[in-house]
């Protein structure tokens, strides 16, 4: 679905953001792209909808080279939800905001009406249909931005730092939502530095450092590898931090889920001869 | 846009950069006055050439050339306008006099761009802000000035992000009729304006929280002090002004074509 | 002795239909490191703005109840007077920095207060050193990373030498590593200088270990108020839906399964690992 062939990218101000990146993302995959600020994560994903074109190498989305088509054409299939919803909201009502993308892509009015209703319901925004998006809270505005992208049903969904500013419950809802997308076999990419969130979702993780990919694999393996994490300046998830410190005890290393951790610890504690009550 | 490029400050260090901006500004104003005094081409050319050593001393040759190039278009318009008017006035004939006059007007403009460009290229915005403060411009204006400059790169980046975000929703900024294209900028302008308003609110909160508005008189971490170099520049400025006024009043200036004629 | 004290504080924003905070009564002692948390919209940001006078002086609206900070009645003193005693660091690093160089920004508050130049120079350098950004003092804010910018914001508040520093989700826009560094700086200030710290945060896994006092709010009211270990280990805290440190959760879960790991409730993975090692060694 997305193929990146050894791309290099330098910003006009001279910053080398990507230094030889290659990867393949298949249909229906759920991938988290992680790394420190400045590692190149957002730069990389901006190549997937044509906002950036590589200086060297090729990017193919759905078999089409990104340099050959416009951003608008690519966006029909690659829905990019930006970090700050306030960079996108401008309409008088939430309804119009969601219809914006649909109109740009030339959908018919009756289809637009249906899709808007669907998107409103999917993200629990039905009661705000006629509300001005500027009147909503931060979390609600984020949902409007997401709804406006989902409305045109792109094959690939990219979320740039979706967890910033969200509290615990909002992140839970987001996690449920992403799992829903996964179940519908929609290719989902999230760019994030929120290790806890990634640990709870357990996607494929692409770890970037200094314009290169330094790790690519299951979250459960990448996020428990202390060397790779130090190299990329990533704080390990809390659960794996615990197990990293139990290295001298016979405990498995690759644990990021709290319920797994509980099972394992219970096992270890019960095996001991004298237990506390 | 390259005209504006020539006005942007670069962090280079040269003796010109270290001069007190107030003196530099007085110098630029003096050049302005001298340029206005003379209508003849010769002194204006002298004025132009006289400032080139300053450009070289300040090490801003490349950016300065860029601003000169940017001004070239306007300069050409000024030349043509003046020439055409003179042309018609002289009865539809080309005279050396009308050519020279047009050239003189153009040179006046070029001299102004040259000196202002050097000023802005060698004066950092904080230096400027400080100069404003010390010349007793009310602090609110100085603050507005430096804060505006401080946020220029931030706003520029934000505008780019907003454009990217809306392009990713299918907005086409390069196609369509003229009217449609203007309408397509609404999804860019509104988030930009809303963001600016929100930003102002947050800034106001931060300002208040740092004791803005305390009744007493405001002090400053920095102070601009005059050095030897500044006094030298002040003397040079006075000298230029005095010489110019003297020449203008007492010495007749030949026109260029007369001068060339007598030499050949 | 309480450096912040509120009694039945209730506030409604102008044009608001219901109060954003209701009947809030808290006491924060001198030198404490207090952590305030709760779901989005619970009123923690509103409460912060009451501490330095932005509410009611900047926001107007209706404020009922009593509030005193550094023994000053907030409603009777202007924001610029309170600024000498309470510093407020906001969420967005970019929108707190005005000047074109770091040290000019740190000096901003002092300039407003009319502090003489020599004294200002000393305090600015002192604040820059404490926050570890002395080498950045001549840089422009635009060139700095988010974490560096927040340290500048903290330094500029610190330079005014307030008794209390309030920080409203200062690491929202930062990555976890930068966030950690910021919390370490704040902890140092609290420990070395005795500055009272009030920190509003969601990232309890990184901050609970520093706190002496934790307050959990929900829907404008104080729901839990006390020591971090007991509060975060409680069922109520879990039901409100705050980000309880996973170490604490595991301790809780294991206790329910019949495994009590000791009497000190862990707040960080280090503490839990230590507990486990002790239990397994014995």
C-alpha cells in the first residue's frame, strides 16, 4: 500500500530530515511511528500525502508515485489528521466543517448529507451538528477534525500526535476508536511520542532517530529493548521499566501490558516457598 | 519578495553592526535629506558610491545586492515615468537633459533603498527596540514592535501548516478562476486569524502574570551606550550634511553630459 | 502555615451557565509540592488562574468564597502585586516568551517591577543557572526546543522570586524525555529553594513521586485531597479515571489477588521493582 524506497529529504533551511529511509506498509496495518522531536517522524508521514516530495528516492502510495500527482489527489486516499485541530477549523457549523473535505473531493450532495450524519454519529458529535466548532472544547474540536477526515473514507488514515492534551479517559476512547479502524482493515498510522499509549495498543512500531529508522517490529519487542530505546532517546513504557529492573530475576523481558505483567508477577510470587498472606 | 529579503537582519558581527542604532538612523536620515536637496545626477551618484564601503565593511554585500535587485523593477518604472514626462514636455524629442533628469530621480530612489537597506541589515530588531525605548517612545509601542518581530517566524510557520492542513482536505490553492482562488483562501485566513487572537489572549495572560502594569517606572536589562565609533559616525554625518548644504548653495554643479562634453 | 488557602471558592466565567469550580476548599502548605489532577474540564486550569489573580481581575466573571495567597486576599490585590508572590507557568511555551533573547525574557518581569539594573542582572543570571539554561541566554526563543522554552518560562517566573510557583500542564506539548527534565528542574527548585510548587498534570507516572500532597478534581469539585500514596491507591481515584501510575495499579491488582508486597504503596516503577526484589529475596 505504501512503499518508501530509500528516500532522502532536506528542508530548504538546510536541515537534513530524512537520510535514507525505506519501508513497506501493507493494507490494514496499524503502525506507530515514534521517535524524539526532530527524528523525522512528521517529515516522513508528510511524504505519504504529497505535502513533501523526496529529494532522492521514491514514495509509492497504492502503486502511484507521489511526485506524479497533486496533494489533493493523494489526500483522497490518505487522510491526514493534523496535530492541532485549530489549524483546520474555519466553518460556521460542525456540519459544514465535516462537509468541507467531501465537497472538495466532488461528492454529490445527497452522499455528503449521508456521510456527514455517519461521521457525526461515529464520533459522538450528533448534538453539535449546528454548533460553531469554535464553541467546542479542545477534545471536541479534535473529534470534529477527525470526523471531517473520516467522512470521505480514505483508505489510509494518518494521525499526527493524536494524544497531546488528552486526558486518560479521552485516550482510552481514542484507543477504542483505533481498534475499531483496525477491525475494519483500514490502514492506520499514528505519529506519536506517547509510549504508554502505544504500549496499550501494541501496534507495529517504527522507531526513528536522526532521520533514519532504527527499529521496526512489534511494540512488545521494540519497546522493551533497552539499547534501541536509549539510542532513540525514548523513555520505556512504565510496565517494561519495571521488568527491565528485574533482569536478575527469572522474569520474561518483553512485557508492556499491565494485565500480562500481573499474570507473570503472580506466577513468580506464587512459586516462592514462603508467601506473604 | 527579494526586496524584503534585503531588509531582514542577519546575525553577523561587524563594526557597523555594533554602532548605536540611533546614530545610524540619524545618518540614514541625513542621507535622505541630502538626496532630496540635490536634483543633479552627479552628486547623487557620488552619494551612491560613497556608501558602498559601508556595505563592504558590514559584510552584508550579498543581501544588499539582493535588495538592490529587488528595487530594480521600481527603479525602472521611476526612470521610465520621469523620462516619458520629460519627453512629452520637450516636444516629443529625446534630450540629454531629460535623460539625465530621469536618471537623477532614479538614483535618488536607489540611494534611499541603499541606505535603508544597510540600516535594517545591520541593526538587530532588539537593538532597534532598545533604541526606541531609550528615545522615550512609549513602552507599549516598543513592546508591540519587538513582540511582532519575535512572532514573525512563528506566524509564517503557522501559515504554512494551515495551508498544508487544508490542502490535505482537498483544498486546491493553485487552480480555478481568480474569484474562486480568493475564496479558497478563506479556509487559510480564518484559522490564522483565530489562532492569532487565541495567541494574543495567552500572551496577555502571561504578561499580566509577570507584573505588567506595575505603577512604577520600568527599568531595562540592557542600555545603549555611545562609543567612539558612534561619535565618529555622528561627526561624519554632520560633515556630510554641512558639505552638501554648502555645495548646494554656493557651488554650481555641472550636468553629466556637460561634464563629459568638456572632457572629450 | 498555609501559603494558599481557599474556602468554598466558586467561580463562573462571564456568560457561563454554570460554575467552573464549586465550593473548592484547599490548603497548600509552605514548601509543599502539590499535584492537582483530574479529567479534562474538571476546573484545574480555572483554579490555577485564581491563584495569581487572573481570576477575577483579568477574566471578570463571578467569584464567590474566600481565597488568600501568601496571606494576601486575591480579590483585593491587583495581578501585578500578586505576581511578586505567585508565579504562573502556562501550557504553551511559545506564547509565554515575548523578547528576542532568552535573558531579556527572563528579565521581563523584573523590568516591569522596576528592579534596578544591577540587581536584575544578578537575579537573571541566578535564575538562568538554576534552570540550567545559562548558555542559551543570548539565543532567540524561536530557535529553542519546546523543553528549552519551558525552562525559559520557569526561569522568568523564578527571577521574580515568588513564594509559590504554579505550573499549568507545563509539559503538554513536550515529549516524555523533555517532560522528565522539566519535572526534575521543578523538583530541584522545591527541594533546594523551598519554593512551594503547585503542579497541574496528567502524567502522574512521572510526577507522583515528587508530590507531598495530591488533589483530584472532577466536574469543578475537589473529590480527593491528601497524601499521594493513599489517594492513588484508592478505588475512588481509579473510578474517576485519572492516569494512575502503572506501578501503583499493579500493586493494587496484586493485593486484590492476595499478594501484598509491603506497606509502602509504590508510585513509580523503581519503587515497585525495589518492593518486588525485596519480597523475592526474602
